[in-house]
């Protein structure tokens, strides 16, 4: 069982966003969440033809940095991410594993031409962070639209689901990370 989750900012990720994630993640998983040191964007991640970054390169960087620790690491980036088979991803994680990454770019209302909405952005960021860390604890995608582990194929899916686990996912998580705090 991990003793800690490190939030690892890559590039120019805002400190405020990292701080807003700490308590919700501690509550969701019952582990200490600390902000780790800032890391540079992996050069090998950028694909100039797509103008996006390969999310797997961030997982590799996190794995190298935290390979000898018993912690989990959640990379937070403010660049657009993709995987080979999809146009974009909100995040990616090892399942189960130690590393996950989320992108803030497409979670911002202003990315779509809407007004800035800090509360909506924070809500989306928490959901995606809990979702990707859930994978590192071995949880798969859930069929319940309201569960945080439901696969977000679009931002509408993210907005519809809650930041919490359904009863089934909560039971599975409880068997891996037993804690009375949730």
C-alpha cells in the first residue's frame, strides 16, 4: 500500500491547481498527498505533426523518477495529451501501477471559447485526478455514469459524473486501501 501520492507538476502548471487537488485526493484515497518538485516537459513527448504530447512519455518520466519509492505519482500538465489510438485524452494511468497523468488543457471552459469558470475547472480537474489515480489502485472503468470511474469520452461525460466512487468501486478500492476516513 502506498504511503503517499505525489502531485508532480510538469512545465508551467499553476501551484493553485495543485493545492486545490490535495484535500479531495486525500479524502478519496485516504493517503497523504504532497506536491512534488516541478519537472520539465519530456522532449520526446511532443509530436509536432499533432501539436500534442504523448501521455505515455509522462508516465515513463514519472516511473523513472519514483521507481524506488512506495508512492504513487500523478503528473499534472497544462499541455494537450494524446495516445496513439485517440485524438486526445484527459489523462492516462498504469493499471494497477504507480504513475498517472492528467492534462488541464481541455478541462478549461475557455479552451472551448467559453468564459473562464474556476469552479467548473476545479471540479473537472478533481474528477480526472481521482479517476486516473483510481486506475493506479487497480480500478477499471465503471458502467455507472455517475461514478468517477466512468470513462469520459467527452467533457459532457466528465461534467455528468460525480467526483466519488459508486458502491462497487468503493468496495474494490476499500479492499486495496482500507481506511475509515472515506
